[in-house]
């Protein structure tokens, strides 16, 4: 067999490294043409054309229509092969789950909230959820189902497909969530923690120049997802963004759900606010009760919410100074409260270097409660594409 030429080897290497990011950008809707792909990936147009051509040969991409360009020929629009497919997505909470259908490009439909009894354990809870998702799949054509995405309120080992030491999910530790769902649906399944799903979901609808961002999810607990150079950053062991257990002086020796004391979660989370307000004599049992009181301008609740925002801003400022992101997005139920958001924003401007905040965007997530669903659906579509790509490149990276 003749030895392959140097250009051929270079093209093959470029395809191997670019194929998956090309598919990810097209799946998320952040790119639709070869020119946009080249700009976002920093690759030569000829290299992108070669990669796209090979993906089209294997049926993973197709051309569909054109779009006009300033002073040049119309650019051909690209779409995923079989883009009539969809993913099912679920965002899991303590007592409820939001479910929906996510399509390539991030379009979301059929969103509803259903009961989800986390405390009943994984087998019972997942069985009820699977029945709901299967009804959605049948409604949209089971043969077009590409994957299932699950957004979970706890640390997730993405490679193993399990939840690891979840403080608020008794009985779920190391349960094979992904394997259980893949066996049930016969389709690729992606699972991740809620903050990461929200970070990816929100990133798909933001301007392409925002390449670095931090998504902070503030609910009963606190989590953060990090996007760097346009892609989710997981860290060495997948635990990047675990700011909830950063020690803060104000927390002193208050016990945390992680077994330690003095964590941010004990003074800035929804669970902390419930405890604080109950100690002050208010009748609250859930984070929703806290939000309701603050929204009704209850002075004790408003003061507590504002102070929680300051504590979060204090910890977040250290991360913003270190990372220098383009944007900080605030999601979760506490982000619906203006005193909380204003306190976080004020602390960031107070504690961060002026160069860091000069162009920093600090805002609520524009997708609101849907951000996690969109992100989970995107993860599922990407996993399905990665498995399809495996037959072409011989490797899978999700």
C-alpha cells in the first residue's frame, strides 16, 4: 500500500480534531455556514471545507439553502444530517422535573412540569419519568429520537454516567443513571449537573463574541458552570464550578450538607435562607416560600436575600478576578429576586479589578428556567453525534 502524502495526513489530522466541534456548533445553532465555523474555530477556510466535505460524505451534514453575504457570493447553509430528529430532556429537582423536546439549534417545545420523587430512590423516580418521556417520544415519532439528556441537582461523574455523593439525593450515589436510561430508550443518553446544563443552554443563545462565561445557579443549593473559549470546562475530575463549598468567614462553624462547616452554601443558598428566616420567627419551609415573602417586600426576607447575594458576590468576585470572563449569568429561583441580583452585581463591581469589570456583562439568564433543559438536550444531541462520528474517526469525545 503506498504511503499517504503529507497533505493527506494533515487533512486527516485536521478532520479528527475539528469534526466534533464543527458538529457541536451546528447542533447548538451558533454556526450555520463554513465562514462562521472558520471564525469560531480559528481554522483556515480550506480546512473547514475539507472537514465539512467529509462529514457530508458520511451523511452527518447536508447543505440546505443559502444566505446572502456582504459583497460576495451567497453562502451555503449547513444543517445536521437527519436534522428532523430531536432529543428528550429533563431537568430534575427535589420534588418535580421539567421535561421538554430539544431540536438541533436549541429549539425547545412541549415543556411541562411533572412530579419527581427524588426521595423515593432512583429506580422508582426514573421509572415514572421514563414513562412521561416515552409519551413525548411517541408523540413526536419514536424513530426520530436521537438521544435523552438529564440535568441533575448534584455532582455527576460524566464519564461513568453516575451521580456522586449527592447531598440531597439519598440512595442515588453511584447509581448508573445513564446506563438505566440507555437500556430503557435504546438511544444515547447524556447526564450532567444542573449548573453545567444551564451554562451550555444559555451559551447557545448568546452573541458569539462571548466566549468566556460563568453561569451561577442559585436555588436550594448553589452551583456554577464555566464556559471557556466557547466550550464547557469541566476541570481535571469534572468538578469545576463547585463554589458552593468555598469557605467564607461569615459562615463560621455552621454545618454544611457536605459534612464540612463554614461553606458558602450555609449562608447564601435557598436552604440557608429557609433556616435563617425560621430562626427569625418566619413561617417558611421551602425556597419558594422565601421568594414569595421577598417578592411581597417582607423586610426580614428582603434583608436576608440581599445579604445572601453579598456573600455569593464575595466568593464569585475571586473567581471573576481569576478567570476574567466576558459574562456572568445568574439563574435559579433566587435570581428572580432583584435585591439578590443587585447585591451580587454590587459586590462584583466593588471587589473586582476595574479591568475585569470594564466590559463584564452581569445579567439573569435569558432562558430562565429553560436553560437547563436546552443544555441537557444539547448534551444528548452531541453524544448521539459523537457516537455516529466514532465510525468515521475511530474515537469518541463527549
